[in-house]
């Protein structure tokens, strides 16, 4: 697990140099289990119609957004979700003041690490043994839909919903829904 975390930190730090923006915001499963998500955007493809005579025009982008999300189940577990999110951003831009609105369909894959809160015991032939640092690691796939827009030259607002399927160690398939509310801070204008 330590090597996975070191690889992810190296990937995030090396890619940070070319990132377009950083997203920070509330991330709560079912909107009720509070958490935080941090991600950053890497532009893979961009196409726009920036014609001077048009009052409004469209811009299209394909982005990779690696993300780290934390949320908590009260009295149960702390959850870390490492995910790679691919989104297609369709942006409506007002040419007169350069304000915009965007919509982003998202597909994602990731790893969910749960660390249980409290004392966890495991049965053995001689009784019970306490498990220190008990938790599980699961693979996730899913998608979502984000909406956002212009606040200032440096900030955007973001509202979104994620859905992902968690495949647990004991072969259970769990369905998760998460609400996102936050901002994106532009690194490169």
C-alpha cells in the first residue's frame, strides 16, 4: 500500500506542473457523509470556435482529472478514494464579457480504501484477536455529471453528482452516490 501511495504522489507532483486548474470542494456520499475532494485538470484535447463576430460560441475539451476524495461514515469508517476521471467539457462562452457555463459528463475508475473506526476483532481458534489498522481496499468504476461556470478570471463554481460501483473483497457490489460542491482555481489562464 505504501508503494501505491508513493507512486500516486509522484504522479500527482510530476503532472501538477502542466495542470490547468485545481478543484477543491465538498464531497459527500449521498450528500450526507461529509468529505473533501481535491483534483486537478490535465487538458488532453481542446477545440473552440473563438470567432470575433459571434456573441456566443462553444468550446469543447477532453480532460483527465486525477482526484483524491475523503469522506467519513460516522462510527464506521474513514474512506479515501483515489480516482482517474475523464471528462468531456462543453462550454458556452459569452464573447462580450468572456463569462461561461459548462457541463461535463464524467467516467471514472479508482481505488477506495476504508479504514475502520474503533476496535475490530477477528475470531481465531483460541478466541478473539484485535486487528490493528483494519480496513479494506476496493476497486471502483463509475461516472457522473458536473455543472459549472464563471465566477472570476481565477475561479469557477462547480456542482456535480458522482455514481460509482464498489467491488468489495467479499465480492459484494455496492452502489455509491456522491454530491460535489466546490470551486476550480485556474493555474494557467
